[in-house]
C-alpha cells in the first residue's frame, strides 16, 4: 500500500533543523520508504508519497524526522489503493 502524507508546518523556526531533516529524508528514501517528496506551492509544508506501508506504520516510521521530533510539522496520512478498480 502507498500512503500520501500531507505536512502542515507549525510556524516554529525550522532553520536549525533543515540539514538534519534533509539527511533523514535522504536515509528514508535510500531505504525505499519515501518515493517522492514535494513542497506545497505556498511553502506551508511537505507532501510525501510513501511505499509499502500503512498510515499507522508510516506515523511510526516518520517519527524519527527532526521536524516531527521538534514539533515543527504535523502530518495527515491518507492510504492509497495500489490496485484501483478497472
């Protein structure tokens, strides 16, 4: 199953954690969890497309992101059907 993750920045200063966030995102991409990363056009948060997970599991997997650890982002998790009806 794929999971669409919509992030909402909390308004706190993300600057001190940007590099650590980028490193952790790169690690999760290399592990195959994160398929795509986007930034909303209004820059209010990230959009992630995750591979082979569920919403509950994704919450646990993304808990290691510095932005999550420092309460800089809140995520909405939407499970996607990999096999839509024909």
